[in-house]
């Protein structure tokens, strides 16, 4: 008979519930204890025996009966302390906590190494998409130098519904919260923090250099207007929140999160609603895209349960931790600052409909060494102003920001500045 594996769940919210329900199908796994904040809360979880609930998660990490701890509460503390204690007490850990990994993963993996234990975190990046294990196993022979990804389900869901239905940002955000996609504090999603946490860890594994979260340039989706989406559509683009990473020949890394106009012919333009996708480009594989549900109860549970099963299969077989379960951070990456980057830009400018307004935009851009790919003014409003749409050729970020300042000084209103994917 197979040995029973005892699991302790810390957190029984969206993800924890899905994990509990999924683990019921595995007879050799028993959820011994589950920690929650409020043990009196009504939970719609079939088969949950209230006697396994505790509001003290240290009962789980200190219990000699538990083999694997799944941390599913989120946030930095007490999650860091709980995981560190679990590792020191001889338990393997599974987590879905991207914020913790991005901010303090380095310390936790060090503790795990010292304790000869593992931390697996497939669910932390792009929910249900198998990504970390493929990178550490079947893709290990590649030198991947570019990542283009949609890794936040909430923002992709919001942007898609704004685009398809012209829905309001606030209404759609409420729906994303009801569906269990959003973080406890949805600012983390809409301001791009969540995507930045994910790309920090993903780029660290992919480029084998530590990408520090504080060095990642980040912009969210709160300034995106339905007006921009319509114009982008007419020009052959979709607007998406893109997490990207590039590592150059000289070893410098450019890792960032911001909205982008993505050409409709690109794969990422067709990734809609809660679906996430990660495109990886390298040698010898070429370019591949992994896609699937990026958030929600069961897709995320799929990844957490996969990690629990992977550890279960190894438990008791030997003291040697499989290399694919380890985490090597290597050295710190030398990060490129956003001001040094080269991008193509979309600008939406509002101006008084005077003689020479378009010419002046061209002059300011030219003075900053910015070449224009297109400039369009469709009509004039009743107030005698006009919206002018500009797409530039590839230009320097610092020069572009300078041109925006000069345009505003000259009386133009730059309503949107969004980078364009090339
Ligand atoms: P959630 O629905 O808010 O659930 C959090 C759970 O943790 C609740 O059961 C809560 O207890 C419990 N909890 C919070 N603080 C606690 C504490 N100090 N001690 C004991 N229990 C505590 O969150 P979630 O959406 O499941 O997310 C959990 C983690 O998974 C986060 O790191 C999140 O970023 C990550 N994640 C989420 C998704 C997703 O689609 N939601 C996808 C991938 C990764 P009560 O039930 O009593 O309030
Ligand atoms: N809030 C996250 C998202 C959950 O919307 O992608 C999955 O990590």
C-alpha cells in the first residue's frame, strides 16, 4: 500500500478551496489541517471536516505529522515566516505567492537549500499554465533571450471586456473580483505590481540571473481609455498589459511591465479574458507560446496539486533533491533603465485646431530625433479641438519623454503615450 502523504493547507480561499476539492480525488493524500483567518466563516466546500480547521497556521508548520505545506494566503508576512519555519521543520513547501517570491524568494530558496527541502511554485506564475517545470526540464537546453507575456488574468479580462463590449473599467473590475481572479488588493493587478512579481521570477529562471523586483519598470492599465482601444483597433492593434524580458549579448537585462499596442497578427493580440500566454524566444527551440487560464479556483489548483504530487512522488525515495526542483539564482542581472530603451510609440494628442498644429508636432519630434510612421487627425470637435493620433518609428525613451514635455509646454494635451510592440 502507498504511504499516505499528509498535507497542510495554509489558506482556504479561492485557491485553497480548489486545492482541497481537487486533492479529494487522491486517496494517498490527506489534508490533515487547513489554516484560515476566520474558522467560523461559512465555507461551501463539500467534504470539509470542520475539525481540521485552525486559525493558527503555526500548528501546521510545527506539526510533526505534516509532510508538505501549501502556503495559499498571499502577502509577505506571515507567509515568509511560515514557509521558513516549515522548511526548518523538515517540510517541503508549495506556494502560489508571487509577491513573496519576487520580494524575498532569494532568502527562502537559500533556507530551502540549507534544509535540503524544496519550494515549488508553478501556480505563482500564469495560474494554470505549466511553465516552471517545462523551463527546468524539457526547455533546459535552450538559451532563451526574450519573453513576451500576458501574465495577469484580471487586467486581461478587464481590457478584453472594455475592448469587446465598451464596458466600464470599474464594472469589469468588480466582475473580476467576483470570479476570484483579482488579488485581495486589486491595485496589485491594475497597477501592474502582480505582473511585475511574476516576470521577476520568470525572467530570473529563464535568464539564470537574478532580476530584482525594484529594478523592474512598471505601469498599469488604469489610464487606458476605451477611446485608445478603438483607435488601436482601427490601426490594426490590440491593447494588452505586457510583461516582457530581454537579455542582450552583453548580459544586460531589460525587464518591464506596461500596456502595449500589440499588432493583430501577433499571438498575444488574440489572448483574451482570463487567459494568459507566455511567448519564449531562444535557441534551439525558436519561438513558442504557452497559454491557458491564468487565474481562478481550479486552474490555479491544477498547478498547486501538480507540485504537491511531484513532491509526493519523491518523498522518502532518497535524500537527493532532484535538480529540477532546486532553484539557482546565479548572479544579479545588470538591468537596463527604461530611459535607455528604444521603443515605438502611440500618442493621442488633443490640440486646438489652429494652422500648423500638425507641423509643430512633427518639428518637436524631429528635434528629438523621433521619426513619425503615421499622423492622423480625423475630425474637429464642436469646441474646435482635434484628437491627433501619432505612431512613431523606433525612438529613444528619454527623447520621447522630452518631446512629450515640449508638446505640453506648447499647449498640446498628450492624453496617452503607449509603447507599440515590434
Ligand atoms: P483569498 O481568496 O483571499 O484566500 C486567502 C485565504 O487565506 C483565506 O482562506 C484566508 O482565511 C486565509 N488567510 C489569510 N491570512 C491568513 C492568516 N494570517 N492565517 C491563516 N489564514 C489566513 O486568496 P486567493 O485568491 O486564494 O490567493 C491565495 C494566494 O494565491 C495569493 O498568494 C495569490 O496571489 C495566489 N494566487 C491566486 C490566484 C487566483 O486566481 N486567485 C491565482 C494564482 C495565485 P479566511 O478564508 O478565513 O478569510
Ligand atoms: N490576480 C492574479 C491575476 C491571480 O489576475 O492574474 C493569478 O495570479
